[in-house]
C-alpha cells in the first residue's frame, strides 16, 4: 500500500500544520511524520499623517488628506552616508598628516643646515684651540714669569703665587736661571 496523506489539525496552531504523509501498514519503526511549518503573513502597519491624521499612502508615502510627502530612510542609504562621512574624515586626516609631515621635514632640513653650520664652527674652533695650545705649551715650557716681590722665584702663567703680584718680568727659562731665579715649587713641582 502507498502512503496516505492525512491532515492533522491542532486546536491552538492549526495554521502551522499542513500535511503529513503517513504509511498506515507499516511498523512503528518505519513511520515518518513530516510537518511543514509556515509563518503567518506579515500585516502591514497603517501609517497616519502627523499633520491632519489622514491615512498615508504606502506606495508613494504621501498623505491622502493634505498631500504632505513622507520620506523613509533606507538602511542602505544611511550606511552609505556613514561610509561617506568616514571616508571624508579619513581623507581629511591624511591631508592633515601630509601637511604636518611637510612642516616637520622643513624643520628637520633647517636643523640639519644649522648642524652643518655648527660643525663647521666647531672645526674652526678646534683649529684655533690647537694654535692656542701650542702657544700655551710654549709659555709653560719656554717662558719664566718673574714677579717683582723679592722672592727670586720664577713661575708658569696661572700660578696662584704669581697672581698676588702686580708687576712682573718675562724671561726665557735659561735667562731666568742665569740671573739666579729658582723655579716655583708649586707650579714646577720640585
């Protein structure tokens, strides 16, 4: 025998159950029950005009009484507007960062020019200091400064005992020794 279609009705959900094929001559193991569940149709919401209270035509979204036009924002349109705003914001941020980078690059360029200039100045000062060092070494090694204080000692430039005197003579070391002057124990370290 072929399966028969039997309609089942339920008292509380009769619109959900349509047809269920059942094999009457089968054992309980072979029995299959198929139920199709369908949702009830959606009912459209009735919209009334906020100005005059008449019905609003769903097709063209216009009031039937006062002809006021109503617009419904589409979710897709709102999404595109948001994407556009975000895109414009990101483009603006990129332009701002671009101009900030240009300004920083000009500052870096100015600082590099200043650094080159300062490096040149430092090189010049090192060359001058080398000449001054040669002069200072000559003064320390070849010149004896003799104060007019009656001690018969000669000093190097910068000695504390030399700074106490207001008058002095400069000789080469051999001439100072020949005149009977002795080296200062503080600046020459005996």
